[in-house]
């Protein structure tokens, strides 16, 4: 039975009311909390203006000609000139002494929150790339007919899924990292990749086993070997079925990447913690950090939805 347009309008209106009620609840809660909100403090931690002061190494009088500032020394020293600057702080004929500011250059720089966001994005992208490779290979090994390969895959999956990620990060950094001379970024990324790879392996295994066995038999009857059948027939179909749970796992990886801050990687979470200690504005900072994580996960979810629609259209 096809639903009327009025039906959709009504329930969309209900949705808007719920969102408004939720926002009002948050606003009411902020008013009830005995806390002074200082959102204006945060902007400098997103972007800030860096000013470089240009000082004179000699004392003398100022001469300005075509925006070129020249210091004519009082004694028998060489003159000093600058021609590239953004803002001038002296006038023609001024007397300046050694160390005085003649002009300044300014530039816009990314603040700690944006640099932390970049590091979180970098770690997540690299970890997702290697997690996919590890997960696909382990998932195929999980259903292998070779007992040794299958049991090794099962052991890896159960070992990784049965221990906390935080403990694995410490092991990768302090033990494996010490033996293999890994830096913080490599150790943290490797821990995330191996942790997520174990979950992806089970997703891949379930996706492959959901494909009817007759498809593999038909592929083999056409002369394909096992790897050709997996590559051209089984895996493309399994990918479409496993994309939604994989997307959920990737989103979890982005959020789990906050744990690498324990090994002193300045990601988004560590940047937020450092800002809190300097501003004493914990609510504003952590709300901002949460919104930045939401931005990353929502973007990934949107990209996966587009990919799902394209894959479904190719059927």
C-alpha cells in the first residue's frame, strides 16, 4: 500500500519537533549548570594569526622610499633595509635603536584543534587501508581448507578481539616498537590496523559464506581456479553485502584512534586535553572535539552511502 504525501509530511514534522525538543533540552541544561561559557576562547585554537616582528640590528634614522625601510646608522655602521613586510611600525625620520620593531609580517596558521584533526584523519586513513588488507586476507584464510592457515587466522582473530585495544597499543609501542624501532605514529597505526583487521576478517568471512556455494562451483566449471573465482565472482558480491558493517567498523576505528594519545601522539583528543589545561574551559573544548569527530564519521558515512548506491545501481 502506497503511503500518502500527508503521511510523510506528518512524520517529518514529528522528527523536526523531536530535534527542536532535544536542542531545547541541551540549552536548558547549559543554563542550569553553574558554569561560565567562554566560546570566544576557542577560535584561536582552530586558526590564529602568527605575527613575525622585523627588528633593526642597528640604531639610526628611518628613511622610507617606495615602501623600502632603510635604517641610516648614527655611527659608522652599515645601513639596514627591509622591503618585504605586511605592516609598517615606523615613519620617515624616526629615530630607532637596536632591537626596535620596524615592521611585521602576519600569516594564518592552523591551531592545535585543526592540527590534531589532521593527525587523527591521517592515522585513521592509514589504519583503514592496512586494516582492509589484513581483514580481507585473514577472512579468506578463515574459510581456507588448509587446517594450519585456518587455525592461524582463528587464533589471530580471537586473540585480537579478546584483548582491549588500549593494551594492544601499549604492547605495540613499548614491546614490538622497541624491538623493531618503530616510532609512535607507526606503532599506534599498526595497533589500530591489526585490531580493526580482526573484525573486518569476520565481516569478510560472513560475506563470503553468504554467497551460495553454487556460484563457486559454476565458476570452477567454467575453468576458473580458486583465486580467479574469488576475485571475479565471489568477492564483488561479498563486498556489496559487507559494505554497511565495514562502514560501521571504520567509524569505530576513527573513534578508537583517540586512544593513541596515551603514547603521546598529538591527535585530536590529546590536543583537546592540552587546550583544557591552558584555558580551563573543559565543556567548550570537549564539545568542539566531539563535533570534529562527528564531522569525520558523518563524512565517512556519507561517502559509504554514495558507494552503496553506485554498487546497487550496477546490479
